C-alpha cells in the first residue's frame, strides 16, 4: 500500500517545473524554472525579469505583459481566448506572434519555451 | 487656495474608503483624480469583471464595488477634482502646497497617495518622431472637432473611440482608418457603419497596417504605414489621431523625493507614511514587507493612514478610538440616529 501511495505523496515535494527563457529587448537571456500551472507572466514577475509590467496583475485588462513568441512555439501554446486579441490592439508594437504572457500557462509541454520581451510595455 | 485636512490623490477603491475613514474621525478631505470618473482601475480596467475577495461580499463587479463605495460616502460632503492630475508638491512650513495641471492649489498638512499604478494616460505611437508633432498634428483625444473640418485625417485604432470618431469626422473631412487586423473590437453597429462608409468611399480603410514612420518638418506632411507582409503605403495627411486606450504611468509622483522602488512607494506599516512627513501612500502604489496588492489591504492601509493624519491636522487634540456601533459622535457625522 505504501509503495502505491508513495509517488503521489512525493509529488508534493517534487514541484513540476518547465524551463522558460525570457529574452529582453537588449538581448539578455534569462532562463528560469517556472512551476507548472503558473503563467509565463507570473514566472517573470516572481523572478524579477525586467520588461514585463503586468499592471493589472493578470486580468487580461492592461496589455503590459506583452511578449513575442517564437514561431516554433507559437502553435504549441493554447490559442487566444476572446479578449486577448482586443487587448493586443493596445500593446506596444504588436506583431503576428504577440501574446499576453498572463494567458500562457506553464506546463510540461512548454518546457523550453522562449519568449521575447518588447522594448516597452506602453 | 483650497485648505483641507487631507488631500487624497486617486479616486479608486482605496482612495474612496480612505476618504470615508477621514470623515468618520472628523477630518475633512478632498480627492483628485486624473480620470474623468470615480473608481480608478475598477472602473477603467474591469467594470464588468467579478471580484471574489472583498470581505463579506461574495461577488461583485468593479462597477458595483465603486458604486457601493460612493454610496458609503453619501453622508459626507467631499469635493472631487476629476480630470486633474497632481503635478507639484512643495513643503511650506507645516503644510504641503499641492498644484494640479489645471492650476488648482491645495494647502494641507496631509497628502495621501492612493494612486494605484499611477495615473491613466493615453497610449502613444511607438514611433519616436511622433512626439514632436504631439498636440500639434498628432492627438490622442479630441477637444474640438472643428479643428479637423475639411482636412485629411488618419485615425489609428480598432475600438469604439477610433470607430466613433471615424464615423463622426467622415461627415466633414477625408478620413483614413488604420487598424492592425481585420476585426474591430468596437460595437457591432458602429463596425457595420464603418464598413458601409468604406464601401461608399467616405472612409479609406487600411486593415493589417500599423504606423511605420512619419514625414514633415514643422508641419506633418505624410505618414508611412506598414502591413504584416512588410508592404509600405504612404498616406498624405494633415492630422493623425491615435486611440489605443489608456495605460498607467507613475508620472510626476516620481519627482516628489519619495523612496520609489519598482513603481511603488516605500512606507512604514504603522502610519503608511513615506520618507516625507505628512505624505502617505496606500493601496497598490505602496510597498512594505509582506505587501499584498489586494483591495482589502488598501482599505486597511487607508484606515491607518487616516488616523495618522489626525495628529498633523489637529495637533492640539487627542485622537480617541471609537466604534461606529456605539459612538454618538460618529453617528452624528453619519447622520444616523443613535439608539
């Protein structure tokens, strides 16, 4: 019985993480481990990555956690919810591969994700 | 000159409840906010979004919370100065002299900054050269639409402001409407109207284009817009209007000699006072060990800062803690009958 419950028990200690790389506008790479379930925005804010303001705290209401996602990753990320594209209209220099990092939830599938941070958030 | 016991900068939930606390303990106060309405982020960013962590309120929207806070202030006479931004703050003897961008001047021993993440300002074009034409031929809001009569106008944006002005100005001007994608987020009826006007040749519609560069020396001559496929078009235009919504900027607060760290102001947790005597910071804009950016934390911070104001506003009186359930003085201030 113990051997059966042990792996579940252990999960409380081994936090599942994914490596996320944030590249700032001045080409500084910051690779950090972000806990699964957090957003790419939260990973940046909690680790003091410069260039992500997240003024509204993740409510998809401000467009100040704007990032560019590399082509190879863009399609692997869950698609935009209603409202995200609307907010991106207000972002600083939006492009085709723009996303709000508060809407990207970290999971095993995103291990290795790279995002580029724009020069400004507004 | 407006003399007051305390001046609150910011009319969001924290500023409103701080005003309530000041009035409850018998101090008067005035409130300044750069937005044209009361409510701060709650009303500007998420009026319809439900909030689930206000104590004793299982669920309410940003707008409902704002309206309830305004109702709670009804017993009191509080002057709001909307559409005004505090620009200058100077110490004069025991008082702070505070000036707004509209020229209103306050004299007060206490200034409470409840400024959220700063004041709401229009988002601007990323193209640097736009600055030099700002408020001459590039505008982010319209004060007098007559300026644009008979001119070539290029409007950027996809929300209601951009669409409404495109429709309105197309009556008397040549209007180009530029937006970064095919979909517009404005009201469907206005979107339909814009498409109809485009069909009738009253509006030139450029979708999937963004501002690329701007030409002109003293006078704006033309702009280049660039498509997603890097195709560039030149548009001759007299005026450019950008409607990209609002963003929060710390603004002049940064120049008041306060300890600022990552857009927040350092305070103590007894009075929520900054490094300047008589200046307090409460709500999202303040920072101290353990700070949570929750509305409920702002309420607590405001309540304590209000008590701290008492000492400077009434140096010869002693503040006495009282409950609203039992104090006759407080009930008189609230205009309710004691039992």
